[in-house]
C-alpha cells in the first residue's frame, strides 16, 4: 500500500485536493490529521487533561464558557470543551512565547495523532486498499513524512492568493490573526522545494494558483506521475505478502531519513552562503 502524505500551508488547498482524491476516479481513503487532532483533545482524554494543566492557569478563557447550553462539567461530564480560538491566540504567531507554547501544544497533540494514524493506516492495509492519503498540515514539522512513500505538497506561487483565500474562507479572522496563522506554518514555497528534493515519484508539488478546474487537471497529472512510480500490481503484491510490506516500510523509513539529512545539509549550505 502506498502511503501518500498530503500537506501544504494554511488555505493553500489541501482539503480541496483531499476531497478530489477521496472521490472517483481515485476513491482513496483519507486520514485527516486535523480531525484526529480534535479527537485526541476531547474532554476526558489524556490530551485534554495535559492542555488544561499547562494552559489553564494562564488562559482564563481556555474552555467554552458555561451557560444554558453548556453545563459546568461539559456535555459528557468530563469537562467543558476547549475554546479553540482562545488556544489559537495563545499559540499562533512568531514571537518567542507563542513559539514555546506551540511546541508544548504540539508535544501533547502530535504523539497522540501519530498513534491514531498508525491504527488507521493498518486498518486500511488490512482492508486491501491500494493507497491511503495522510492529510497532515504539519507533515514535515511533525516528521510524519518519514513514514510516507510519496509526499504531495499543495502550494501557491503567489502569497497574495493564499491570504485572499484564507480571508474569504474565514471572514471572522482579523487581518492580524490571518497573518499570524500564515506565519505559524512557514513558507509554502519552502515546503514545495523540500518536496521536490525528495526525487521523482517520491515528492510531487500540486500547484494551485489557478481555478478549481485547473486544480482538478493538476491532480490528474500528479496522480499519473505517482502511478508510474508505484503501479497497481506492486500494491497488490505488498498486500498479498505482508513480510514484503514490512520490509518495504523499513526501507522506506531509512531512505526518508537519508533524504531528510541531505535536505538539512543543503539548507545549512544555502544559509551559509547568505
Ligand atoms: C490551536 C488550535 C486549538 C486552534 O484551533 P482552531 O480550530 O482555531 O484552528 P484549526 O485547528 O482549524 O487550525 C487552523 C490552521 O492552523 C493550522 N495549525 C494547527 N495547529 C498548528 C500548529 N501547531 N502549528 C502551526 N499551524 C497549525 C491548521 O492546520 C490549520 O491550517 C488547534 O489548531 C490545535 O490544537 N493545534 C495543535 C494541533 C496540531 O498541530 N494540529 C495540526 C494537525 S496535527
Ligand atoms: N483552485 C482554487 N480556486 C478557487 N478557490 C480555491 C481553490 N483551491 C482552494 N480554494 C478555496 O480556498 C479555501 C482554502 O482551501 P482549503 O480549505 O482546501 O485549504 P487548506 O489548505 O485545506 O486550508 P487549512 O489548512 O486552513 O485547512 C477554500 O475556501 C477553498 O474552497
């Protein structure tokens, strides 16, 4: 089974691409990290308790306020849900304190998301799926790219297109909130370069500056490229022969570590030139 990591930056079009991939002619299962990241911090989970313990004392509005529709101990009795915009204000941004808080939040949420993803990937493999899509906004940052046979980065060349789509989709965000969220995710063009550096068939950029029909055609081009490097018969062979799938998984992981090391060295060299 081919594990396809799908990433990009905020509002570059990941969800639009994952919706296309989940529909015919591809009909691929999509494992959505954002959904899992919500599930692992629901009241009653260890993630929820850790967040309340760390952020609670310094964030008075961390939980959804109690009211006629929201009992003091939450709908399930395990506590009121997190007030996500308030937590977002604590962690999105470029200053030192926010970066530190984001790292703490990530260290609570990401390991739990990884465990849920592994369960979902194994489930899809057992069901005989040819490929599975991991839709992960922070694929590189959370090092999940190491487990992927191929990485797709959905990117735009023009930052103004990204900002316009974000403001149109989330009109409740102020210009400053929107800027902070874009900055929190790094430059999508860097992610595109990193993706291409993985090599043909292992990293492909989906360019999304045009309209939705152009995007559909671009997704077709990208999937044909992946098919060339990972044909159907190979996926069936791996399904019929689990030891080969495990060996390939280990080899892939090792190769991805090497790719990441080479990328880190290249980045260092480029920074040294500046
Ligand atoms: C801070 C939280 C509560 C804000 O929730 P909210 O519903 O307001 O925003 P949402 O989750 O839709 O995120 C908005 C955008 O920011 C991105 N984003 C989310 N978390 C992070 C992060 N830690 N660093 C950078 N960008 C992030 C999302 O991918 C999305 O593009 C939430 O984003 C969160 O729990 N983040 C930490 C978990 C995480 O890293 N999730 C990403 C997938 S693993
Ligand atoms: N090619 C396109 N043409 C016009 N609008 C687009 C195009 N691609 C995406 N959009 C719109 O831009 C917005 C952002 O797209 P989408 O939600 O897919 O991005 P995302 O990368 O998943 O964002 P996030 O990380 O915030 O979840 C949506 O409103 C979507 O409909």
